[in-house]
């Protein structure tokens, strides 16, 4: 399900205290925009690499489907293995 960064920012702003400084609100917006762009670029990279790796295939059979899925899982696992951030702060609450 796609979630618009603007909608996420609105939800975050509603959850912040009313007295939050404008600079902190702007920082939250920049962080959300950064995360959305990072996700977009990661998806674009994965799609480009899939196209480059499997462009020679005219017909996708069961074996190729398994090969493609394995490649996707391996690529996504690179990101999953990154160290987790501490379970505190705004960034964790966004997830």
C-alpha cells in the first residue's frame, strides 16, 4: 500500500505537541521526505537491476520465477541486515 509522504507528515504533525518549534516541525518534514526519496530510489535501483539481469529472458518459466525471487530476496536482505536503530525517538515511531 502506497502512503503519500504528505499524509505521513500530517499524521506526525498531529501527534507532536502543539508547542513544538517550527524548526522541529520542519526537521520532521525533511526526515520524512528523505525517507520517502530513499525508498523510491531503492525501489528504482532494484527494478533497474532486475531488468538488467533478466532482460535476455523472452519467456519466464517456473525456474526463472524462482531465480528472480531469490535475487529480489537477496537484494532486500542487504537492507534488512543493516543494524536496527534504537527503539526510541521520532524515526522509530514513524515505523
